C-alpha cells in the first residue's frame, strides 16, 4: 500500500532524508522510530503529499503522490504532529466537513459521528468552536475524523502526544481495528513500548538514514548481544548512540 523508493529530501545542504526505501503492506502497522530531528516528520509530510521530495518516489495504493496527488490523497488519512483544525467550526461541523469532503454517505455520517464523539468523550463539547478545544481534544477529534473515513492508508505523526491514558487506550484499540480492516498504518512515535506492542514492523531512522528495519524481534537481534531478551528501548538507544 505504501512504497517508498530511494526517497531523499534536502533543506539547503542538509539531507533530512537520505535514500529511504520502505514497503508497507495492507494490514500492517509500521512504527517509524528515531531521535529528534532524524527525519520522521519530513518523511511523513512527503508521504501525505504536503511536501515535495528532492529525489526518489512514493506510491500510495499504486498512485504516485507527486504525479497523482488527488487519487492518492483520497485514500490517505494524515494526522500531523501539530493538530490543525479550523478554529471557527464546531467539533460536529468539523466531522461533517471531513465526511462530506471524503464522500462518506450522509446516512453513514449521521450514525457514525455521534458514535465517534461519544467514544472520544467529545459529545458535550461537539457544539463548541474548535478554537476553544485543548490540544488533546483537537487530537481526539482528528482521530475521530480518520475513523469516520475508513482510510486505506493512515499516516500518524506522534498521535498519542497530549492524549490522556483512557484516550490512548481507545486509540490503540482503534488502530488495531483499522489495520484489521486492511488499512496500512504508518506511525511515527517515540513511545517504544507502544511500538513494541502494536507494530507489525518497525524502522529506525537516524540522521536521515534507515539504520534498522524488520519486525520488533528482528530489530532487537540487530543490536550487539543478539537475541538475549532486551527491550526495544535498550536496542534503540544502542543503535542510535
Ligand atoms: N522546513 C524545514 N526547513 C529546514 N530544515 C528543516 C525543515 N523541516 C525539517 N528540517 C530539518 O530536517 C531534519 C529532520 O526534521 P524532522 O522534523 O523530520 O525530524 P523528526 O524525526 O520528525 O524529529 P522529532 O522527533 O523531533 O519530531 C531536522 O534537522 C530539521 O531541522
Ligand atoms: Mg517529528
């Protein structure tokens, strides 16, 4: 579903992403790990079509994100690291807007929107303007918008930052649900414990280059000492030292 081929992005002389290649299949939850400034957000911005690559290409559901952006974007849901919402819409209006723009049938919206607002405990504020929402409330609304759409590709950039523990639990359950329904999930995260538990595969990016990829078990074997029962956190810290 997501095919990244020799992707490169430069800012001036600096290579933020350097010759990155990755394949993520339908039903997979891929965890994209790496220290601050490693190139994760840059990569996900290119996958979502909001930033142009300097070299290489990205195919989403077979569509080239640069050559066929509309076809690709129809099947992509993206939650950026800073939640953006239109401040003068209410929570309910925002979900209606997302539903309409992505052609979710009205009957389906009428059933699903109240359900999603309820799941994320936003029903009581669904009539309030989004400018009054907290960071976590905006984040939850964006996640509700993704779930309303049932996308085939979901891109999440540190999706649980700012969420309370209960919402994180809900998010994890729903993430597993959308993957089970056949979506390919690409998630940048610093929460290695969550990556270890949820991701079918992970990649570690370091200074723009992919230094490890595979299942969590495979990546653990890449660190010195091999297989001996170490956490992903220990392995990550060793590989990115
Ligand atoms: N618009 C930009 N202009 C110049 N440099 C940029 C720009 N965006 C990102 N960079 C640089 O590219 C590198 C990668 O940044 P990126 O945001 O992709 O890192 P990240 O892995 O998402 O980090 P974090 O974990 O802190 O979110 C950094 O050195 C950053 O300063
Ligand atoms: Mg980032």
